[in-house]
């Protein structure tokens, strides 16, 4: 049973099974330096698979990151939304200019 669970988790969490996003401008990923579930080497491979992802590191792992670094996650969400909003504004402005 444990082997089946491990195989399932490997299949659904392996980044190379997912297509590259159209844009990574609004993506910030935090990696825990001491993460026991997702090793740093895997996060660096993630960054190579999805070039342009803003990969940041924090002290700790999955649980301690959630418990003690929530402020970083919240700030990252706000920053991502701002990036996407800025991109949308730029696209709207350029399309307005090109139509004039």
C-alpha cells in the first residue's frame, strides 16, 4: 500500500508531467531549505523546467514554512497579483494605442 501511495504521489506531483505555462511572470515559488518532502535539487529542476519562475528560499520546510513564514506567502500572493495586474494594464494600453 505504501509503495502504491508513493507511486501515485510521484505521478501527480512530478513537475515534468505538466506543460510549461504560457507566462511565468506572475509566479513566485517558495522552497524550504530543509524541506523533507521536496528536496532543494527538485526545486532547482522545477525552475529549469519552468524558466522564469521566481524561485525564493526560506529557512525550514513544508510545515514550518506554513507556520512561521505565512507573511512571506501572503506578500508573494499580493506581488503576483500586482504583476499580473500590471501585465494586463500594459496589454490593454498597448491594444488601445494600436487601435488609434
